[in-house]
C-alpha cells in the first residue's frame, strides 16, 4: 500500500512520533480492504494477527457468553481496535464485524510488535494510547455501576447532542437494540427509559431524538467530567 494513500493515518497520535522509515515499513506490510456490512473481521478467542483501523464505515465490537451477546463499542473513522491484544501477542477478547460497508486498514501484528521494539517514539505513543483506552473503560465501568439506566441514557443523549452541534436534536448513531446493549440495558428497559425521559422534554421520532428541555434533562443527568468528558 502506498504510504501517501492514507495521510490521515500518518497524522494519528499513534504514529505522529514514529520515524518515517519505520512508518513506511508498517504501511508496506499493511492491507487496505473494502468489506460489505455484516462481515466478521475477528472472533474472540482467536490469536491476534492484525491491528485494525476503520478508515470508512463502522465496526461494532461485541462478545458472547452462555448464549448471550452484547455490543461493547462502535468504532468509526479513523479509529483503531485490538491494540492491546496485538502488543501482548494474546487472543482477542472481543469479536468485531462491520455494520455497514467499510474500508479497513490491517497491519500484521508481528510488524507492529517489531516496530514497538525498534522505535522509541512509536512505543511511547502506544503506551499513551493504551492508557487512554484504560481510562475510557474505567469511565464506562463507573457509568454502569453508579448510574441508573435512565441516567445513563440521559447522559448519552447529552453527549451525542454536544458532538452533533447542539441544535436541539440528536441522531442516534446506531439502532436502539445496539444502543441498549452499549448502555448495559435490555431493549425493553431502554424503551421504558425513553418513556421516563418524556417528562424531561425528550421526544423520540424514529432515529431522531428531540431535546426540548435541555436544562431539565441536564438536571436529571448530572453530567460528571470524571465519567463523561473524554478529555479528562
């Protein structure tokens, strides 16, 4: 793959401090492929063989146990996943599949580990990246343990509102079944939570949610920067 084919990759914080020759080596070993929706990219329990980057489209990370399945996260451009498994040369703890037509960059795991050993700037960036992932998981855990389902939904709507321009409406980035799984709820509980939020100015119209009383909703949600602010 041509190094200049994806300039957005070179600008990622993960590669920003990397020496040019090592970055070029990674890109020469990489594969850039297009996948239709609902393609399984990895299966939990398999050995990590690639580091993945979502260039276009969307990938959902999910897990299964005892006949139950749950979506843990959505990865959108330009986002990576399975970095920890690649560095540890370990098995995947999650499965991944495309939710729509997607363009995926795949870098062989051994090449990533070799660059980690050879390039101090890349190694430092990986440590910072993994620290960010850890803190994000802690925030998600706090969200699940310290809030009710209604509070989790309210805060998620406020977060979507901030990310989408604060115009009083929110376009849900996924279907409600996936959203309920990400929030640690059943679809039925999510529906009841939306019903509860009607009293706080929340009106659902398909995938569009109107926030008609943001002040009231914020009072209920009580956003906490130690949970909700990605910059903390």
